[in-house]
């Protein structure tokens, strides 16, 4: 049976910065490096903005 993927990306640290991995409309994985240091207000605000975009587009990034 296929594993259910989590549609909410996990906020994690990479090289001192916040990063999330999301799916685009074609199902491809895409890393988004968040601005500012990990856990900064700026980084967390961008994370919340990305979550809002994903919620509005049924869990994937919209096509550009």
C-alpha cells in the first residue's frame, strides 16, 4: 500500500536557515529556502505565507 504523504511541509533547518519541501502542481518536489535565520520572525512569517498558498491550492504550489 502506498504511503500517505503529509500535505503540510515541515519547517526545518539547513545551514542556519529555515527550509521547507513542497510539491508543485506536477507532483515534483521543490525546496523553498526561507529568508532570515532559522526560527526568526521573518522566517516564520514566510513559512506561514507559504502554508496559506498551499491551503489555497489544495496542497501544492500553483503553476507560474
